[in-house]
């Protein structure tokens, strides 16, 4: 089963069931947040690099780590 198929199935669920799925997804993302220490290490690496591509990758990693993957 693909993510697109799951999304289509979720759209067919009653509203209360959709809410449960959304809550699960939020909790899952929150559980994948990085610790403050890990975020500091990534931010420091981002500040130290002069490579724009590496800086962008680290910025994306920092954002995902802050909000959850």
C-alpha cells in the first residue's frame, strides 16, 4: 500500500476517524523531534560551513528536527 492510497482511504473515513488519524500523525511527528543538544550541534555546523548546498541541507535538517520529521 502506498502513501497516496492511504491518503485516499483516510479521505473516505468519517470525520471522527479522520481526526484520530490526524492526531496520530501529529503525535508521531512530535516524537521525532530532536533534542535541544542535537539542534545546537546542527545549528553550529550550519554556521560553520561556507558551502551553500550544505548550509541548505543543514537548515532543512534543523527545521525537521525542531518540528518533527
